[in-house]
C-alpha cells in the first residue's frame, strides 16, 4: 500500500442533508428547504412556499444542529483527520444580500469547527452545496443576475476571514458542473423555476440564461479563490466536480464519438475553466455555434485566469455508458443516469459498482491537470437493517469501500497525486436525490424513517470499526 504519510481520511456531508434547524437562530430559507420528500419511484418536488401537511426532509434532517458534539465525537472515534462539511449561506446571510451577517449563524459554525479540531479533524468546507438562500432565488433569479457574484463574494469573505486560522481547505461550489444541465439550474445556480422571464412561453428551461448564470458563478468562484489567497496564502482552495466517469457502450465509432462529446461537455468543461482559467475551445465553439456563448464583461477573462484553483476534488460513485442506441438498457446514478454496463452489478437504486473506474478516473485527471486531488464523495446507498440487539451488519458497504480504497492505492502507485478521501455520508443523512432515509450511506445508523419519524438515536454499524482500522493503518488493513 502506498498511501502517503499525512493522507487525509474522513467523511463528507452537506448542511441541508444533515443539520436540520432550518429556521433556528435566524436562518433564512434555502432552496433545499422547499424540496419535499420522494423515493426511487416518486420525484421530489420544489414548492415556491412551504405547503401545510407536507414533509420537507431538510427541516429536521438528522438534527446535527443540536447533536453535533456527540456526532463529531463518533467521527473522532473512527480516527477521521478531515471532515468535509458545508456552510449554509442562509445561516450567515438569511436573505442572501444583507450587509451584515447573522452572528448566531457564525457562532454555530464557530462551535462546530472548534469541536472538529478538538477531536483531531481539519475542516474541509464547501461554501455552496445546493443550498442558495431563497431570497437570492426570488429577488435575483440566482446567478442569472450578475449582482449575485458580489453577494457570494461577500458571504465567502465573511466566513473565510472568520475561520482563516482554523480552516485550510475550501471548495467553492459543490458539483458545479451540474449547473450545465437543465435540472441543475435551481440547485447550483439558484435560477427560479417559476420565473417567466427566464422560462418564456411555458418552456421548462432556457439554455442561454443557464450558461450565462454558470459563467457568472464561475467568475464568482474565481474571485473567491483570489480573495481567499489574499486572506491566507496557505489556503488550499479547490473546485468540486461531479465526475460522471463514462465509457463508450461499444467500440462502434459513433458510440466513441458521442462518449467523447459527453465527457468533454459535462464532466470536463467546468473543471477545465476552474483549473486552467479559461474556456476550453471545444466548449466555446459549441456555445458560439448555438448562439448562447455568455456575455463576458471586460475583466472576466482576467478574473478567471487569476482565480485558478489549487486542487481538483470530485465525487465518484459509479460509471455509466454512452451510446447512440436508444434501445440500450438504462441505469440510474448520481444526478443522471446512462446506458447500463453489462459487466457491472447495481444496487437497489440502479447505481452500478465500478471501483476500477475510480482508478481510471484518477489516472485520467492526473494526466489532464497535474494537481493535488481529493475524492470528496464516494459511497453507495443501501437499505440497512437495524437488528433487535442494536447491530447492523453491512458487509456490502465494507466490500464497496475496500474495493474503492484499493483502486485509489493502485492509482497512487501509478502516479496520481491523491491527498485525501472523504467518503459520502459517514452518518446516515437525507438523500439529495430522493429525500429518503432508507437510502443509507453511513458507518453510523440514525433511527429515522422516510417520513421523519424515529428516535434519532445513533448506532454503530459493522463498517464503523472496519473504517477505523483502515484509517489507523493508513489503508494497510482492509
């Protein structure tokens, strides 16, 4: 095993999926607070206002807001030396455009960060993880309005200055490339799905406005990177990309070409801008040919160049195949699906397991960017069973993680500069895709049902001790 000394081992979360306290201590509404529950067959809904007698999972989530001390103690017991979390923008600026921050929100994160450090963890903070304030959505249509760039920078400056001596690792936007897709407009960019100006004539999407909003968010990200380095030159600031690793379904040339176009336009485009500081020619050409290339203000090109990230971080869950064959079998997945790979097995939600794909991804990204990398989300949801004696046997989770850690090890041996791994959801939390609790990722079981009922009591799963041993041995004992 070749994991370097000081390798960062831990877990990853998002405020809207596990904090709860959606209106506590002055917090404003975020877009996720208006997303209802769903399941594998029933999509979640976004409602413009909170509907009576409707369950919104983020409102209580797993109540980390009130149980953070005991939860962090459990993470420390596993030996985490890093913990990825997000700060909810609407805890700091409840509407999003206030001139002064909400001190109670800052105090909560003061306490959480201090607790993490006391338990041996360095925080890795995501500034925007699918939780833009609803005030930004309603007043500005999110990043479709260029004024939101400065609002995001003000928010980032507030928390980066506050925690400059306690937090080294920062990510600007979670899975930012999701904003290039129509169903990522609200989550990443805060574009109002009911706005008739953005969506004229009853249309459900507006590609021109979307790519303008994405451009504005890229400018905001670059400004924050530059600002962060001014606040503390030792900051390591990264992008965070949803890496939908894909393969051509067949060696048929049409499949290979379609795969390449997908890989570039969705998986690589946003990372290319954040790492290289400019739009890649393949995407500029695509956008210009469609007449939707975003408007650049005079300083935008310079801002993008000056705000290149220090590290590349990404989520990796599974892989999909790409094909021109519309009749080929489909599979589900993180944010989107694809054609099913006949050589892979899937879980109950249709996500196909492919640890070798992670090794391939790390080698590919090392070749493309030559930057330090972190895998900041990785895992697979399972419907765990809590036994009467309070135990949970989750050998399937251990098998999944063991295989992916081995894949990371192999990639490091081949030259990948991988510095950290934060598996997704070390404690069971609300599924972003379905709003369920049934779809569990954690080493720690939370007694909570899909409708929000349950005691919220925490139980250690079998994988808890397994991951503790993996960390203690720096990946040697799996």
